[in-house]
C-alpha cells in the first residue's frame, strides 16, 4: 500500500521516500512525514499513523512537529488499520487524502514563514505578558472539568467559559465550539473566538482559537483576524495555526469533513 499508492502521491508533491518516511528539502529546512506503527501490531493486522515535522538543517533543531490526527478538523489522534485478509484500497485513499489535503498544507504553512532559528532582536507587533512560572498551564489542577462534563455545557455556558480564569477551561470551551454543529453558533460566537485569538494571553488558547476560526464559515472579520495573527503574533505555533487555518479555508470545496479519513 505504501509503495504503490501512498508513495506516488507523496512524490507528486516533491517528497522522496517509499515506505516508512517521506522527506522534502526546501532551502535550509527539511520536512518529514514518518510512519509510526502500533506496538501491538501482528502479522495479520497493522495499525499506523503519521508524525510530521520540520527541521532546521544547519542547527539540527526540529522546531515544529505534530501527528496527522491533530491536523484533521476533529483534532483527534487518528490511526488506520490494514489487515492481511482484506483490501487496503479504501485505507490508502484515506491516508493519501489526509496527507495531501491536511498534512501538506500544514507543512507549507510552516515553510512559508518558519521563524526559526529565532531572532532575539525580533519584536512582534502582537506580544503578551510572560507566563513563565504561571501555575495555570494546560493540564491544570486536579479539579479541572473533564471533556465529558464539558459536553453538558449549554451554548451560553460554553461561550462564558471562553473567559474563564483557568486556561484549561478556556481550551476545553474552544473544543466544544469546534465539536458542536455549526448551526449552534452565530456571528457573536465567531466574535468571541476571534477575541480569544487576538487577546488571550496564553498561546495554547490562541493556537486553538485560530484552528476553530479556520473551521467556521469565513467572513471578512475572522479572515482579517487570522491574517493578522499569522503576521503579528509572537508565538511561532500561533502564527502557524493561523496560516494553516487560512490554507484550509482556501481549499476548493470549503471546509472538508473527516468521515472517510477517520473510518477508511
């Protein structure tokens, strides 16, 4: 499957490799898409996913990396399965689509403006107070609400929690905005998410806000907010998240779904 179906699609994008790892060199950067297999695989069944990364070759520093599932609209860890007694055609189709329609735009968004190695004299237009030593980090205290509890929040409660003092709660609320039907949210909701992208002091919140805005139906205000974050935010991953969100919006056919990707 990898040699006959996935590799040709990767080569068409400029990558080299055949089975386990695909690489693309651009200037002083190297992008990689690497297969990760499950430790529980057998001769009859194999589960696998992909890790993506970009390395600055002169320093050997891998400054950006993620797993393919995080790039899909549902942002959940995604593994595919092939079996010795069934066809891999549908799985191959799902893998190729995930890598070409989501993985490749994500890497392009890195290479477009990598921002590495960091320039100590660079002063970004949009900067925030330092959170070094702040106890309110993702993961948070033991009494944080669970994802199951968050699903019981009403739409009004969810929007209110975008302003919670606990960063974990704010991230959880953004996840609920992402996961619920788009008809639940109006222009006021988009404005609240945009405010998170523009003003939240925590980069993890801004990163998630950018991804959520990218999945919402676009309008001039949210598009301008993503463009500004891509140019001005001090955090490399926020800038990448905004560029990636814009790239997905620009794809033909609008915001693509994930059913065939997750269940291929």
